[in-house]
C-alpha cells in the first residue's frame, strides 16, 4: 500500500473506532424490547409480590424528578445522583446515597441501625431490644400472613376510585418485569394520570415506581433500579463501625419512642385533631393547621414517598426557612369563601396556605383545594 | 526520501554495521531508552515535575493550617457544619487517602494535561523545529516505530507525573495525619493496603486519561513544527471543554467530552468502589487515544523527511 493510502486508511479507521467507542460509552444501553411473559392478573401479581421475600441482591437505583419543586430547604435532600442498595435476603440492608462529593450511608442489621453522613462526618446509631424487634416482626408477618387476602383487601380498597391492572411487560435494569398500573377513575379530580410499578417476574420484587401527571408523557417522578443483581452479599457490608473521629450519637429505639411520646405525642395528637380530610381516593384533600415551626410542608411530601431513606435525609437536610418569603416567591394568591391565601403547585399536586395559617394539600388542581377549604368552613 | 538508507538514528548509537538486517531494525528498547533519557534531560520536564510534586504538599499544609485556626473557635460555636467551622470532611482532606486523590483530581483539570501536552509537543514538533526529527525520518526506523517510541515517551511522562502527584500527596498525608482518617465516604475504615490499592488504580486510570490527551497532542505535534502550538491547542481545548460542560443544555454532549471522566475518580473514595464511572471514563479515554494516535500516524507517514 502506498503511504498516502495507508495514512488515509489509518486515519479513517482510527476515527471510526474512536467515535464508536465514544458513542457506546455515551449512549444509554438501547431499550430492550418488552419481554414476553406469561399472562397474569393484577390480583395474582399483587399477591405474589406480597408473598415474595426480597432476595439477596445488590443494585443501583436512580431517581428522576420533574416535580418542579421550588428550591426550598429540604428539597436538596432529593439532590443526589444514585443510590446503591445491598440486601442480604433477610433483614440486613445497606443503602448508600451518592452525592457529587459526599455520601449518606444507612446500614440496618438485626441488632442496630446506623446512619452516616460523610459531609458532616457524623454517625447516628439506633439500637433496639431484641424482644421488641421480634414482636414487631411477628406482628408484621401476621399482618401479611395471608398475602392473597391482603392483596384482595388492598385491591378492594383501591377499586372504588382506581383501575388497577397489569399493562404488559417491561425490561427494567435488564430484568423482565410486569407493569402494574394504577389509574384514577374518570370521576377523580386529580392532577395525576397514573402510577406504575414494575414488578420483577422472577423474584417479584418491585423494580421501579413511576408517577405520571396529566399532560406529560414522561414520568414526573421515577424511582427505579438501573442495575439489579441477585446474589449473596458480603456479610461485612451489613456491619458498621463508625470511623475514628466521627461524631457518634446513639439512641435506644425505646427511648426514642418514649421521647417522641412524651414530647411529640401531645403535638401529634393535637395534629390529628386539627387535621381533616375531605374526599377520598385520588382527590383527597388534607386540611391542617400549620405547625408552629412551619417545617417543609411541601417538600416533605415527596420526600416521604421516597421511603425511609429520604425521610432520614430530610432530617439531615432540614434547616431553617423563611416559609412566608418562599410562598410569596413561588405561589399565586388565591381567595374564596374561606378567606385568602397562597397557592403553590408542583407537577403532582398543590397546596394552599391560608392567611390564617391553615394548609390544604392534595394531588388536585387549585379549584378542588378551594372547594375543600370552603366546604371545611361550612362544617 | 528513502527509508532504509545506511544511516543511523541520532542519539541511538551506530547500528551494527556487520549485519545489514540488524542495521535496518534498531532494537525498539534502545530507541525507547534513548528517548526517555532525552525527555528527562530537558530542564523544563524536571521543572514541571517538581512543581507537580510540590503542589500536593502545599495543598495539604495549607488545609492543615486553616484547620488549626477555626477549629478552636468552632468548638465554642454551633458545632461543625455550615455556619460553624469547617465541615469535618475537610479535615479528611489532609489524610493520606483523600489528599493524593484530591490533588490528582485537581491537577488533572489543567496542569497534568499541560505537562503531557508539553512532552508531546517536544516529541515531534519540537524536534522538527530544530531539525532533530529529520534524522529520525531518514533513519532506518519506520514511521510507525517512530510514533510508537514517541508515544511511549509521552506515556512515561504521563505515568511519572501522575505517580509523582499521588506519591507526594500520600507522603504529605502520612506526615500530617499518619495512618489516621483513612475513611471512605461510606464511613468504613480502610486498611493501608486497601488505600494503596485504590491509589494504584487512580494512578493507572490517570495515566490512561493523560495518554488520551497526549495522543491528541501528538496528532497536533505531528502536523506543526511549533511545540508552543501544541500546548496552546491543548490548553484551548481544555478551556472550551470546560465551558461546554458548564451548560446543562448541552447535557447530551458531555459524555463525549474527555474531562467529564475526571469526576469518576471520586468513586474511589466510596466503599465498595463502583467501577462504572471509571470504566466509562477509560473507554472514553481509549477512544480519544485511538483517534489521536491514528491521526498522528497518518500525518507522520505522509510527512516528508
């Protein structure tokens, strides 16, 4: 080959190989075709999902969030890249929430639970009495003693307001899964369109949760595994020893409960009294009085949905905030028979904070909130 | 020109005149040794390497000194974290684990790529500018072997530079904090062996990354005779990439940009180490490497002596 031809060939093939490599690393793995799985009814699927014990696995979960949350304190708790989860198939779990330059680690085993924040270099320990734990376990197991009845009950409870069905299959984290879909009945006045849960065909573990709002094709909230590997896990993962120099805070589960009972019990009881719900199903509106410290009313909602990890996150991330200022910035003024207030809406719901310190919130449009407040006044 | 004339490559000594075949093929290892010796004899190489070795020391000592100040006041304040004193994570920045990794990440942004670019610029363009390359091109060394030797020289610089930063950071950390605070971000204490293994991975990974920069620099180097142009092009490229990475609207483009990979090094502080980002960074670097080297080869083979 003449040098010039050789040069062209070398340059051309080199660039082609390089670009292919870049494209392969840049593009997400192509969406697999939906797998073909045996048909299954919704009830049977829910039953089997309740029946199944989560297998030993390790996985990586990611959250995409198009909720349109205002940038309030507490919302940054949701600002993380991915979550790594390890589970030993029994009771021990390790959850690592990866943030750009720090990490939150939660380790739970049969004897204790740890939370460690590398940003603060602080660890919290929670221990509990073995007898109590056993009792709690038995109780939980008794509740689900008959998964088919539990499933029937759950579906029965949802049926008046929702349609629940299995809508084909999906490939999640490279695994075959059924898509269980929950949609509101047309009579429900809600901002939500549907909620889907992908359930692994083999292990019946939930792999992905997606929430869709009206008027969008992409989920507004998606929480799911991108990697999921079933297999025995290293026992060391479920032990935690706080690193040297970390601030350690220890608590006994009983003490925490007692403390909460003494300290917050009164508040909680009062809160119960002060809170009313109007409507049922998807268009439930909760009306309550604003707690004195005005803690992240709006941001805590989605955080709770993300389960206990995010709940603890909220604790870490919570801070002082100027609620009134925030409301003025992001809300729109609203008035009705109930008086006047500020309406804040995100993709999946909204809330009205009235000038006299009440909050009405729900996954509903503004008018429903206003009606609920008006209705509450007349009662 | 004709390749294979009975002339010898400069600095490699005369080939054995008795065996014509051996004269055609100078042992690669000897060329390589000559090249490396030549690189490390340049004062600028030594100066920049010394600078790279000193920077982790400065970082470590500076962080250590700033810590000594506010720590006392923080004890009376509302405790660590935002507001009162530095977060304790910062104190880990002086540990023998985080300091070398942190220094490596910081220097990978600018100074280390420039070091490699400088070596690449000298390798082809520099020699061309003062006529030394002519000897190479006329010597009984094929163009492919010439590029291999030059690339290997750049690889040595990349490896030595990355190793120097990590070793310097490690030594500083050991002096400042001993073997304390070898803590991963996940809150697990790491053994010294574990830390050394992770640092070795970091050095290897950084070498591949720097070699990707070096390959592109060699391609530029092969097509110019001004070594300054090579360094300036790499500097300009890094700045442009840096700007592009600021825009979230260009999200789709980021996976194609080489510096995107650098943040993957953070994963080495996590436990267990998730290798996804590092592996992705390696593929990205190798892609740049292949493109750079093939362009350099194409340019070099068509170049007249």
